[in-house]
C-alpha cells in the first residue's frame, strides 16, 4: 500500500508543481499589478467625482456632499493602504517589518479605519436617501438640511473610530515576528463580525426600508404624483442601491475567503492547497479595494442627473478654455 502511495505521489508531483508555478506566474504578472490599476482608476474617479459634485446643480445636495466625502476617504485609503503593497509586493505583510510599537498600532488602525469610514459614509448616503422618502414636515427631513450634513459626517467619523479601535488594543510588536496580533483568533472574529457581517446587514436594512417606503408612497398617493414630487431628491436612489450592491459583493467575496482561511488554517493541507488559498487571499484582498473605485463609475452608469452635470461642466470648461 505504501508503495502504491509513493508511486501515486511521484506521478502527481509534476502536476502539483505545475499548478504552483502557474499560480505564482499569475500572481507576479497580474495580481501584483492590480494595486496600480486600482489606484489609477481610483484617482480618475476621484477627480471625476470632485469635478461633477462641485457643479452648481449638485453641490447643494446633501447626498452629493456625503458621496464626495466618501470619495476623499477612498483616495486616501488607496494611497495609504494599497500603494505600499504595489511598491513592495513580495512581503505580503508590510506590518511585519514594523518594529516601533506606536507605528504598529497606527498602521493597523489606518488599515481598518479608512475602509470602514468609506463604508459608513455609504451607509450615511443610504440614510440620506431613506430620509428623502419622507415628507417635508417629517423630522427625518432634517437630515437633508445642509447645516446638518457636517454634523452627520462628524458622527460617522466618530463611529468609525470606535469600530476601528480593536487593532490598537490587540496589535503590538511581537519578538521575532514584528507587528502582529497578540490574539489572532479574537482579532479575526471581531474583524469578520464588524466589517463582514454587521456592515453589510446595516446596508441591507436601509435598502429594504427605503424600497418599502417608496412602494408605500406609490400605493398611497399614486405613482404619477410621486414621480412629480421630490424628483430631484429621489434622483440618486438607484445610484446608491447600485453602489450598495457592488460594495456588498466586494466585501463578502473578501470576507468569505478570509473566513475560510481562518476556519481551516489548522487543518492538514497539501502544498497545492496552500498555494491556492494564498493566491485567492491575495486576489480577493486586491479586489476588495475596488470598493474605493466604484463610486464615480457607478454614478456615471446609473444616474442621469450625474451624467448631465458632468457633461455640462465639461462643456462649460471647454468653452472657457477655447473661447
């Protein structure tokens, strides 16, 4: 029996090496280049959002302020957390080389805080669209007032800070390992619970609440009347729903792979299995950063008002430049 196993292993060894070599080739030629592609797309999207949302027709809209604020956080996150991976892709974990305790905690806090703040600002955009489905006399309509928006953004930043405090507590410089978690299991549970379960659920709740409110209003006062009322405020609902759908998919694909890795990390695996797992971890983590890119492109695809404001702005800029 042992002779049969040795024969089987020797036959499959070239095949296993071929898979590992193929994954390594794809990693070096494609996956390691994704950060640069994502950053370029993110920078173009940020400039597009900045140009469009500052147009006179949009800059007084509360949701445009929330979305533009999220776009600022997106580009900061790409340059702080993703760009270093492009500069040094071979390490995989840049925090491991940190030997300063304060820098270790700050690095991990930034790694968690900026993505979560971007997601929380998207939730604020959802809440804004939910508020716009209420009448002008409702207390919810106060959230749409421009004087309220800075306070809502400030509250969102505070909440994001609180949600991102656990790396400061759990991470430290470990002798012989560099910057790492003192309790990896608790850290993984908190990370998955907050960013992979709670955040998508909150998004889903407000999507369902907003959709139900729209249906109720149509049934109560008629579809034609609803279409004529608050047309400007309701313009971005489809855009936000599309952004939430894409964001939820990108969050879940990364969290699903990360959860699988932590659940099965102590099980016996072959070299081929580990190569596939680490390749998928790297790929899904890079794809996760498309969350910080999607805003401008989905806005262009799903919002007619956004497209009109952008094209009108470009036309005005063209006339000023060449006339």
